[in-house]
C-alpha cells in the first residue's frame, strides 16, 4: 500500500515574526512571512508551483516544532528536514552550505562558492540564494558581500540588515 504524502501549512513564530510554513511528509518546502503574504496567496503560490493543494493545520507536528525550537536557540537545526528535491543540485548544495552558517555569523558569496567546489560561481550562488524557498530557516541572510555590506535579500536588504543585527544580539545574549 502506497502512503500518500500530505501537504500542509502551519504558522510558526521565529525571531518574533510569524511565518507560514508549508510542509510535506518529507520536510519543509516553503515559507513566507505572514505580514507579507496572506494564507490565501501563499496557498495559491504553492498550488502554482507544485500542483498540490495545501491544507491549513492548527498546530505543527511535534518533530517540526522541536526542530524550530532548536533553530531559534542555535540558529540551525539538525532536526529540521527540508523538501527541496525539486531544485537543482547546485541550489541544494548552496542551501546546505548556507544552513551551516552559525547564528550571529556571516560568510561571503565567494566562500560559499569555494565550499561547494565552484570557486568562480559567486553570482550563481547569489542567484541560488535568491531562489531559496525557505528564507530565514535556510539562512541566506547570513551571506554577505566580500566588502562586508549586506547585499540583496528576497525581502529587501533592509530586512536582511535587521535580521543580522537581531542575530548578533541573540548570539551575544545566548
């Protein structure tokens, strides 16, 4: 008997922000800030991208909740699973490398490129980060330009700067 995957959306609070999380039986596949995207629009975007209907759930599964709690405290989580198999292997490598950046720290586009054995692919790294379907939890905001400036972010460079500042404070207090 084949087990059908489920497609759900739950609401989580991460870094004092409410975040829509779309998840399947394989892991988190997308996220959006509630202040920026309505549930209706998020469902529509997911349907267009995946062809699947996502149902709203009132609470997150226990393992997902535990992973989020670990992420909030440590800035990463070995318990969080991501469903990103529909993306290119290059994008997956970039996001995996990005997921290893510790809370309160940053790295550069060129260092990520070197880490994934594509040392001349800084621009491609930037493009992959721009396509990140799970910003914040796959912390692409922790990747900055070589000169130390914030650079671009899916939600705007100002939000990227605010996230980095908040994480530095959390790391100092942690």
